[in-house]
């Protein structure tokens, strides 16, 4: 019996030492996984300030347990605008636009995309951007950018991403850009499969789950959310000139049900990405997001001709460093707004 108590005391002491060490590591924003040492984020950067994120109730929270709100910018499809997927642009977005988060919208579909067989090239672009985000101490959403379900390909992709980046506090996974005509049951079943895949290797980082009708069926999610997993949030996408109070009301319904919402794509234009900019409705959205502490990411780093939601003019430098004259109307507007929230 005495030997039993000695062993028990030893185990308790070991657990206490481990807990204290873990707290010290978290305080320094240094995280370890098997065989990997996670570098400390540069002082004053979003990751240095907030550390590892988690979900508490309907809120995104930082390592200290305070509500956290990320604001940032999405890349355009990697297979259409690969020229911007480099470290220089990430550096510019972090230091000039002052983003908290970037979204790496890896093109899964269409010509040159991951599903079409161009996997090595797409993964290389993603890792280039993710590694640069880590160096800059900002958060990065790894987005399987698709409109249809591709379970086998998504499992392969997220297995590689989770194996590579498990333990890095910068990482957020987005399973499915915008389901279009699938049902919530379809998307839910797919998402559970991919969540299980990621959680084999990364037990903690935030996972974003999409929903039907281009991420606007958030009420369906609220009525039947995914259960059994931690640190799951659900995406909503809006384009202010097309999606107004009705979608904010649906978000409110979900929030009141305890559903954590993350706006992983938005802009002030019509849903086409062009048409017109509705600044009044866009401001109403920003007011709503701030009031409810919902993170948001603007769309997109691209130079598509005659597209209002692209943030740079056609022919803008592929290395960043853009003067205001090379930004589009929405690009200049979003840059000014992002800079107003945070000063490095």
C-alpha cells in the first residue's frame, strides 16, 4: 500500500510539473509537437498577443480566455492568381494592410486546381503563404476552395496540412469554401469525415465548417450542429449589395442558439463580385460583426479586370508594395479599415 501511494504521489507531481511547463510555454507562445519546435511569434504580432485560439460557447477566444476577433484578407483562387502567392505579398499584407489573418484559398476545382491533378504545385503555393504567415506572426486559414464535395481529395490535402502544421497556433482549417446545391446533411457528413482526418494529427486548432447556398444556410446549422468535437466554427459569406438584414437576422438566430460564426469571405459588392458597392449595407455588416465579435475576411487578393471585389488593379506588382493608385476602390477601402483597427 505504501508503494502504491509513493507511485501515486510521483504521478501527481509529474502531472503538476507538466502543467506548469505547458503554461510557461503558452505564455511564451512557443508550442511543441512530436519532433517539432514551434518558433515564438514576433513581439506585438496577432499571434504573439493572442496565442493559440479556441472556441468558448459562441465566441472565438484567445489563449488568455478573452474574446478574440480577427480581421483580414483572403487570397483569390491559387490556380487563377498564383503570382500573388509569395512571401513578399504576405509581408505587405501583415505590415501595410495590418491584417490579423490571411485566407489561403487553394483552388481545388477548375483548370490547374488540386482536384484536377495539379496537386504538388497547389500545395507548394499554400505552404509558401502559410510559412510566410507564421514568420509574420499572423493567423492563416488553409482553405480547400471548392463548390462541390471532393472527400477523397480533401482527406489527402488536410492530412498533409495537419501533419505539417499541427501545433502551430497560427493555423485555421476551412474544410469547404462554398457548398452551393448540396444539402446540410451532405455537407455535415463530409465535414465530420474531414474533421476526423484533421484531428488524427491536430487536436486543437480551429476548424471552419461551411454550409449550403454559398455559406448562407446558417439557420440549418443551428437546428442540427455537428457534435462531439471541440474548436469548430461555422462560416457565413456575405456580399453587402446582395445580402442584407435577412442574413444578419439568420446569423442572430444561430448566435442565440450558441453557434460560433466566422465570416471567412465578404465584400461590399453584389454576389457576383461586381455590379455595385453598397457602402451603407457594408457598414451595417461591420457594425453587426463588431457588436457580436465575429471575425471577418475580405475577398480577394486578385487583379481580375473589371471585378470590383479584387483589391488590386490589373497589372499590379506580384510582390506587394502597392501604392494606393494600384488598389481598386474596394481595396483602398478595406486597407483603410484594417489599418484603423490595429497599429503595429
